[in-house]
C-alpha cells in the first residue's frame, strides 16, 4: 500500500532540501528529468495564448519549460504549498526575466474558478497528496472542457531484473546522493519509499477514470517504468 502522506512533514522536507533540490534532481536522474519535462509540454499540445497552471511547481522548472514553449503569448502560474521552494523559483525567475506568476496554494483546494485554464499539470507531486483522486478532480475542475491535465510521476518497473536494479538504486544510492547534495538524507529516504509503492500505469489510469472528469486518458512509460507520464482530456 502507498504510504499515507503527512502534508506538514512533506512541507518541512521540501523546505529542508529546497536550495539543493535542482542539483540533486539533475544528478539523480542523469539529466533525464529535463527531457521528461519537455516531453510533458509537447504532449500537452500547448498553443500560443494558452493559460497554464503548474501545480506542485517546486522550484519552477516545469513552468519555465512551458514559458519557453509559449513565449510571451501564454499565461503561466506556478503553484506550490512550500514557500521555501517558491523562493528558489522566484530567484531563478528574476535571473531569467520570467513572467511566470508564483502562488502559494494547495492542489486539493485550488484558488481558481472552474474552467479557468487550458492546461493543468503536476510533476512529481501527486504521490505526496493525501487523496490523489481528489487532487485529480480538482485539477480537472479548473480546466476547460477539451483541455488537458498532465501528471508526471515516479513508478515501479514490472517484475524482473530492471525492477530489482532500480529498487536497489532507490533504496541505497538515491538517499546517499540526495543527502550529500542537500545536506539532508531523511527527505530522500521518504522519496524512495513513496515512489516504489505508488500506483502507476493502468492502476493510475483507474484513478483518473474514477474521478468521472475525463473523456479520455492515456499514459507513456518512461525508461522502463522509472516514471510515467499521464494525460487526461477533460469532459
């Protein structure tokens, strides 16, 4: 069973690792995370003038990829419940002369009217939400009919050698690397537990179907199941 997230503990964990978060991600994924963000934006079909909400934006990297894709024509909001992570995003935004708007908020209670956005996205955040199905419902609520919700999340490869090797990496290597870079090993120990146990692939699509909010949904398996990219078209 997935670990039941504790929102306040997760907030504290992300606050602890906020300054080293980007560097740790780059090292632990060997740069693949950058490519997967680009793939998410491509799959979104974002076109000029699109209104985009990036939830659990963290240090803003996915929001910046959307901005690079849309240029000055789009409106992009990056929302997160951890102020320390958003502080890093804002620092980077100043350096990049970015126009992304940053908002402190909870994906379970989005501060926006229904049918507000063309696209809502979340990268590596939904496994940290207390009720993922409710989060999916809320994401779909703020998206216009025909718009899309996209989720990029870790998973567990199918049984076999690759799963064994990947699990060993997550249990032993990842916490060490994350701890060395950020100075805090504990948050990455939680990461490896929550990632390996979180439903993925067709199981996650079942959650999307249970919301009753999507007319169509699909997923892409990345690197043999290390991560999954989900897309739902809103009714």
